[in-house]
C-alpha cells in the first residue's frame, strides 16, 4: 500500500509538472511585448540625485510586434529589441550597451535604467505611466518669464572647473525646446517647460539622461543646475547675449610642428590591420573620424556622413572611422562597433583604435597636439596632407548652427574633391 501510494503520488507530481510546463510554454509563446506594453504614449521618470528626470516614450505596432520610440523634441529614436522576461521586459537601448529593465503591470512599469559598459555598477530606478503626454507638469502655471533666445553660458563642476557654452532656446507659452552648444559638442535635443519663472529641460537618448533647471536673477541672467544621470552635477549661469560666440572648432586641434600628414595602423572589425597608407586610400580625399558607439554626437555626425559618402565615394573619397570604445578587449569593442555599423548601415571602414579616453586617443595619433572631443574629424587631401581638423560636432538639435556646419563641410569637401 505504501509502495502504491508513493508510486501514485510520484505519478501525480510528474503529471502536474508536465501540465505546468505545457501551460508555461503556452504562456511564454503568447505573452509577447505586444501584450505586455500597451501602445500609445508613456511618461517615464528616472529617479536620480533626488531629482526626477522625465522623458516620453511611444509604443506602436510595427510588422506584428511592439516597438518603442524615445521622444526628445523633434527626435524619435527607435527601440526595436524588446525581450519579454516573465512578467518583465528588457528594452535594449538603440546601439548603446544599456537597457531599461522593467516589471510591466496594467498601465505602468517599474524598473531600472542599467548601463553595462561602465567600470562601476550603473543602475537608476524609474517608473512609467501609460497615457501620459506631459514631460513635466500636466497643468503648469502660466509662464512668467521669457527664456527664449540666445544665452552666454558658463558651466561649473563640483571641483570648480568651468567651461563655456551657448544656450539657444525657443519658447511657445509653457513649451521650451533648444540645446546648449560647447566647444566639444552639443547637448542635443532638449525639451521642457517654463512654469512661472522656472525653466526645466530634459532629454534621454538611451545612454545619457540630462535635467537642466534654471530661474532668472534679474532681467537678463539665469542661475541654473545641471543633473546628469546617476551622479553628474554642474551649476550654470547664463546672460542673454545675441552675439555670444565660442572658439572656432577648426582651431582647437591641430598637427604638431613638423607634421603635415597622419599615419596609423589599427585592426578592422575582423581583426585585419588597416593603414592610412594602404592602396585603397592613396590619391583620395579621406575623412578620419574619431568616434565611439557610446557617443550621441558621434552618432549624429555619422548619420550625416553615411549618405554623403554613398553619394560622393565614386568621386574619389573614403572615410575611416576610428572607434575608441569603453572596453579594452578587442572582441567587445569590435562587437559594439559592428552593432553601430549594422544598425546605421555604415558603408565605410570602422577600425578598433583604442579605449574611450581622450589622452589615449592622443597617444594613438601622436601627430595631433591633443584630442579634446569625440567626434573629431580630420580632412585629408589627395596629396595625403591634413587640411583641416574639426573638433566636436553641432548636430541637428542646434538648428542654425547645424546648417552652418553642413554648409562649411560641403564647401570644404567640394574644394578637396575638385583638386587633381
């Protein structure tokens, strides 16, 4: 009897286990992101440094699956790699080595923004609400100050180090958009709100989460704070100045005395060494682009260069992207650059040049006086001589400044391409 009972009990447990496995299998095959994330707008709020860093994210159906878009002003960044994990999802953040990992309930999410390529653990909690379209206050008090226009800005970090910037903002009642330009790049698309005499701007590109706040001090001065992700903090002051200027981006990086050319050899994504002196590049106009897959300004520049290269490569030009990645391991660095190459459909060469450190980049290219920024773009004529070096990039979020850069780039390249 005891033996019969144990046998029956064991059989029952086995049957229940099989039934549970079949049930779970059926659930996992049916429970896709389509069922987990409701379509429509989501308001997401990162919690960092005692602040809320908000952004908007829209879900829609595309080719039978749910995709998401990060929204910053005019910008929409596609997120199409969403992986169900039980009652949670892992949302891969564009080409960056970062994720939003969240438990999904009806109409809300709760989780963490995680970066996987930082030397120290990086994890920021967030919540998200479905159906909310307000980045900041849903019913803000009327704006009582005009933040629109051009501002001369100074940012100061915790150690007292300062750098100059230009703020350019457009205001329509409570809505404010714009960006900050620095000598090494811009803060891309910022979107926010003027409520009373308080300005709030934020952005999230999948790798960087920024919050800018400010209040007026007098008629033409702003006092502000800048929160960057988990721990970055700077104060900033601004004075209204329609004539504010930064140092020329074409003068900050240059060849050391005695140099006219650049030389290097780095492995491509398959590990094969590639040199600027290779036959492929001789007698051609060559752009050497210092970049990183982690760098949003680099992505902005790359997305401009891709169609330009496709249109003009038959005129005798090449582009070489020198990737400076966060991992010192070739395999990991090459994988990040390959993801960038595949995602953006880059047709020019990408090489693994080193780690994402400006001093390391300068050592890798000893002809340069220094490297101040990613991206840095080096223009080389058909004779192999360096003609121009541009530090940083003013992307499409900068409006007229981007248009000026495009015009100057086209002029420089046309001059070089027409040379015999």
